[in-house]
C-alpha cells in the first residue's frame, strides 16, 4: 500500500516538474523536486527506511539526513506562503 502511494507521489512530482527527478545530480531543480517527493512521503507518515527502500528500487540512494532536510526545506517554504504553485501541487497530490 505504501509502495503504491510512493509511486503515485513519484509520478505526480515527476509529471509536475517534467523531468527525471532521480537524476543523480545536486543541481537545484533536481534536488528541489526530490525534496517535494520526500515531503509528500513524510506527510503521509512513511518511515525514513521505507522511503529509502522505495528510492533504492528506482536506483537512487538518499540518506536519512537528506530526506529530513528536504522535508524541513519544503515545510519552511510552505509555511512562509511564498510559493503558491508549490502549495497547489502539494494540495493536489495529498
């Protein structure tokens, strides 16, 4: 069940950003997209280990620290209200 939700979030974020969000790069647009994925998963109460497992199945590795950092980053943006498009994306997916 959680795997299905992860895949739904992954597809929604990939479609919204329009590129492969798991490209192995630290470029901002890619990391921001992955942070949105981490945020969605954590808000849905997925454990860090589960998120890592699902990412590994797709050929991507992420540490606990980066997943937590990504969640905090997106939370701060949403709390500030400075990105309405991001808020709409999150609302439409959750």
